[in-house]
C-alpha cells in the first residue's frame, strides 16, 4: 500500500459541514502524519447560530467518533496560509471549479467526491442527525478507500 500524501485539502461551499467533517475524519485516521486542511468558496454561516463556527450538528456527530470540532472556524480559499497540497478533494461542483483554478499550474492530484448536503434535510432532530451521520460515515469510507488504513508502530 502506498504511503499517504503529505498534505490534503478538502473543499466545499461554506466550510461548515462537509469539508470540516472530512478534515476531522482524516486527522482522526492519520494524525500528524498528514497535514490536512479544509476551506470553502465562502467562509459561511449556515444552520444554527451564525457564529462563524462549525455547524452544531457537525459538532455532535463528530463528537460521537471522538473528534472535537469546536475549534473549527470556517475559511475560504483565500484564507489558506499555504496552497501547497499533494491532493485537493472537492466535495461540491462549485468548489471543484475553484479547486481547478487553484491547482492549474501545480502538480497536484485533484479529485471530486460528490457529497450530499445534510443541511437540506428537514424534520426532527433525529432525522437531521442521521443525515449528518450518513455524510460523516460516507466520507470516512471514501478516505479509507483512497488513503488506506493508518499504520501504527504496532502493526
């Protein structure tokens, strides 16, 4: 199995739901072995309090897997401190178009993983949480398929 890349960027529209979840899952799986970041087209506000933080349902479902997202602050492509990524993964068509521009003159692997927007689900809290869990779990499966299983010293 090939070793994971040195740096991965996940991108979506507002950097409040999908890309932060992917970032959190990747960090959980690979820790400091891979630099991982996320951004959106706009550093947006969405469902819940417009406080510039991750979506409250993201906080809840990521906490279920032991990932603390409370420190996440949405940012856009222009807010990235460094654009030197080995792999850029877009989760929405709009973000993919922007990622193409970002990587146009660089040797970067560019991938598009269409990912449902759980904020569009309406209904009871449990229904909403299930939609967010489905996105989280789908992203985890894609990350494991793409980058393999993180290895530890024990095997």
